[in-house]
C-alpha cells in the first residue's frame, strides 16, 4: 500500500529556497509569480491495512519537524 | 570533568571537540551513536559538528533518533550538561532539548568564516568565563544555521536570559541574530559557531578557550 506524505514549511515561516526559485522564474520571464513554497513529497510503501494514525505518528516523530513544518497524509 | 563526545556517521568535528575538552583538563570518551549509554559519571556530553547521516531528511533529524539519543535526553533530564555545536545544535533542536529549528541560510550559501559573537549572558557554566557584552571571534561553517523561533518562544528566551550568543553581523538570517541558546536549566547549550575551533593559536584565535575552561572549573566543583 502506497502512502504519500507532503511536508511543507508552515505558513509564516520564511522559505529562502522558495524565494530563490521565485526570483529565478522572474528572471526567465515568467511574470506574476507571487510566491513559491518548496516542500517534500515522501512516498511510503507500507503493509496493507496500516492505519492513518500510524502514519501520523511517523510524521510527528520523524518525517516532519512540527516546529517549522506541516504535513498532509494521502492514503490511496 | 568527565566528558563524552557522540560520534555519528558523518560527524567531522568530534575529535576537535574532544581535544578542546581534553585541553581544559577533561577525560574524554568517544561514544558511537549505536551505543545506548554513556560511561558512568559523565558530566557533559558533546554533540559535535558535521553532517550526521548526510543531512538526509533534515539536518540532525536522523541523529536525533539514534539509539544514543534516548540516553542523551535522559542525561539532560537528570541535569547533566550538554554542548551541541553546529550539527550538534541541529540535533539538539530535533530532539526537543532546545527550542526552535535551524533552517537553510537566508542567502542560501554555505558560510565558512570567523564571525564576531556578542556574549549575551555570563550566567551559565558555558559563558561564565566571559563578560556579558564581550565580543569574541569564533568560526562558523554551515549551510543551515538560520535559527527560527516563533515570537512567543523568543519572548521566553529573552525573558529567561537564555540567549547565550548573538551575531554582531547576522550571516544567516537567524531570528534576533541568535547564534546560541541555553536550556531552561542553563545546562544545555546549542550554538552554530565552533568554539572548539578557536582553542589554539594555530586555529587563528583562542576565544573559545574560556568556554571549555569555565566548564572545567564549574564541573569540578559540581
């Protein structure tokens, strides 16, 4: 069973890498990009029937640093 | 003073830290990350700089879940001393022993140079060898030293006099120019600059000596 976890910097936390990407897009002529936020996608291959609470536990303990990051779990 | 220095795969300042402790008179044991306990009677644990586990996932994140980290937390909880430098500071924030997080430098560059630090408090065994307001020169070498805390935590750190060092010229975008912070009991210090790289004239400066000396003095009487 595949599970996808998206990890993003929380709103309000400055993202210097996203800012650099935004500037680079501007210099390529892509006008009107008002913001870029860069995050991570983590794909997990877990045993069938693994519940969301277990994935949440993984996020809290390791996959995300909840001081600065938020996460979203996609169970497919 | 009995010191232990943790070695993770990818640590590269572990021996420098051991030498700095030894020069201050400590006996030092190197402890591999897969070990589960420190030698008896260890006063202080050094968490060294480097690139533990290749900085995978987040700097310090995997190291913070190493077998030895549970003992590190227990040591701190017992009132033991901990010094985390650079990657060691990142490990301490990831373990939750210190607040905040270290993010990518605001200018996205790896910064490797001596910087001036202002000693913000002399009220700890790490900083009692300095006077508050002293400016010391200590090298930094990091890509992810941009210290980030929310306003509420920053107010707490300020209110409890737990900001140990600030940059006189902020190199990395850190909140409030913070270079190092203390735990609530003032026995855990995390800092991005490398005091262990400023303990010999051949290093280009010796402003780090006072830290290791004051620790040795403080921990002998402890």
